[in-house]
């Protein structure tokens, strides 16, 4: 499933796809199943928050989930994100908190 991310063509489905994926990150069983793919999930989420055409709602939800994952698993997960993605994450996180 993670190999198909980020969505690039059918962005109409982005809200449903990323909403479901964000919800799954709160499921301990799911997280234990993808533990080895956590970096791929973070990279996909990082792509989403910098992707043109993604709604601010989707980007905000993904940014909140990324922030939660980093808080839970540690700052070393930030190394999975590019500089632009980290900057976008910081920007979106600050907007959500405001």
C-alpha cells in the first residue's frame, strides 16, 4: 500500500486515502505491522505536505499525524524527510497550533 503513495493523479481521493492512513497510525496493531516501513510512510507523508494540489485540510491532517509520530518515535524520524518537507511540517504545525 505504501508503494502507491503519494497520490499524484487522482487527488480527489486524497482526503479519504490520507484520512484513513492517518487514522491507522493511531492503531498499535497497524503500527507494529508497518514498523519496518515507517520511513516509507514518513517519506510519503512528507511528499503530501509539499505536494501542489493537495488541500490545506489534507496537508494539515498529515502534518499533525507526522508530528504525533515524531513525538512518539523520536526526532530521528525527521531524517526521513527532506529539508523542504521539514520546513513545510514546521510551517503547517505552527499554523495548526495558532
